[in-house]
């Protein structure tokens, strides 16, 4: 049985879903609701809140344009950077490198697409 609200989490049955609700409700929501919470956290410069929603932002990458994907990855990397600066925890740096590598790959793909479009226009 899936959560009827976010449709992202599966449970073996109603009893398990009810038992897990207390923990799940903090990050449950439709994509629109998630974006509202992410934007509020961004405006408040609350990196901890942004990282709480990281897994949902990762899910949103699948249905976005390349430019929107880059923006989401940049947002997540920025939250990790703030975490590293605030805590000194080097694990945040490892995450930042991984996220930036994904952005470089994505931006390269976007540039190749632009180059192909320009080449087609010249024909």
C-alpha cells in the first residue's frame, strides 16, 4: 500500500502505514507542497531544513528539464556547503563534490545540445 498523499512510500499494509505515520508526516507531501517547503527553507537560509527535503528533491529530478535539474542540484550542493561551513563536517564536502560532478555532466549535455542546435541552424 502506498501513501495516498505523496505516493512515494510503500507499506506492507494499513497497520504498518499507521505505525510509520509519525515519522513519515515530516517529509510527506505532494510535489507542489515540497516545493513550497523547499522555497521557504531557501529564503530562511535554513540548510538543515533543505537537507531534510533532499531525498524528495532528488525524486523531482526525474521529471524536470535539464536547466531545472541543474538548479535543483545546485540548491542541494549549496545546502551541503552551508552544512560544511557551519559544522566543519567533511562528509558534506564529499557530497558537494558528487553533486558538482553531476552538474558538470549535466551542463556538458546541455552545451552539446545547444551546439547541435546551432549546427542544425547552419544547414
